[in-house]
């Protein structure tokens, strides 16, 4: 079982011919209201790839709460650890241009009140992986990293956004996943280069760095390698990174080696880029199997 602690949002997705410039007003070609949030996106991606997933987080007491929960319900994730609070549900405004590129602004809302104690030690003892991101209070994520290490549980930390977790806390993760921007921000704080090999040398933990259309790279105690991306014509890249992380976690949870898990995650992310939406774009296990030829 994967226990995921993170954000749940309602996404307001605006499709535009181009991203507006400062002071410019453009009419959108369309608007969609969908479930999102990095935590929920990754939990749904893992569940659709066949993992048993328990989600912990928080939603508000407004109409957007059911939107934020809808994808998790549909994917069969356990949402018993999601609290409903007297607050606004987290919300993201997503602008997508004609080339599929996006700009995103997020209001944390109830996500800022999610607490690590929503996950018990018994939950962690039953889990095989703990999946974390950074759209909730940083100290709560740090607390779960400490508890996972004490229990010998593998923690996968997607440092997104790249908030300044202290070095000792970062070293508690079993696997750090960052994109290029997050790698650069982390490397600046560590005083090293942003490549996966340099980050691993500085932290002493396994690192995966995603590189967009250039694929992904890893550095582990067993060596370093690069996994190419599938060549595609992207429609919408909104949830591609979350798809990669969620499917990576699901494959590792089934016992796949990291390189094979990265290859699967890369294929799944390519499928997601070919569809519109955030959670709506995330592929199911059988689709990824077919794309892999398995």
C-alpha cells in the first residue's frame, strides 16, 4: 500500500490561444473544472496504475470539496484520512496555451491545515511506501519523513514546489524526485550542480531528475543512468510530472527496479501529455502496458 500525504485541489482550467501578457485580457476558448492538487494527482496516478493507495489531506466545507475528491473516489483510493475543515478547498487556476504549455497559480486553502497525525503509525507500518510533495505545511511533511525513517519505511519525496527543507530532513527521504527547476533551486541551497549525480553526492540519497522532453535521469548507489522520453506532440502538460511520480511510486511498490519504474513512468507521462485535463489525463494500468508493449 502507498500512503500519500499531500494537497487536494479543484482545478479551474482555462484554454487560451496564448498566455496573457501583463495587463492583457484574453478570452478563453474554454473552461473546465476538475479534480487536482499534486498529492491527489499522484495518488490517482498510482491507483490507476494498479497500486492500493490511501490518501491523507484536507478539503474545505464548500462546493469545490466534492470536485477535489471526485478523482480519488473514481480511482478507488482510500480517502478515510482526508479531513473536511471549515475552510476553502484548495484551488488552482491553470492557463494552457495552444502549444499545451501551462502557467499555474495555486491557493492552498484547506491544504495548509493538513496534519501529519492524520496518518497513524499503524498506517505507516502497513504501508510499503510513503509518497510526499510540498503543497502542504512543510513542517508536517518533515514530521512524516522522520516517522517513516524511524519505522524503516521508504519515503518518496517529490520536492514540488522546491521549498527550503533543511538538508538533514531531505536526507531522510529514500528517493528524491525533482524537475529541472526544483533541482536548480535545491542545488543552489546545497552548493552543488543540479544534475542527479551531484545532488546524490551532496545528500547521500537516491535522486531522480525529470527533464521534460529530454526524459529523466537517476543517480543511486548502484550507478547513474538516463531514460529518454517518448517523442510526442503534447496537447496538455498540466499533470505530466504528477503522472510520472505516481506511476513511478506504483511500479516501485510492485517491486520494479528503479530504471524499469522510470521507463514505465515516462511512458505514462507521455500518454497524459496527449490528453487534456489534470487527473482526467492520467492513464490506467492497461493503457500503459499496451504502450510499453507488455
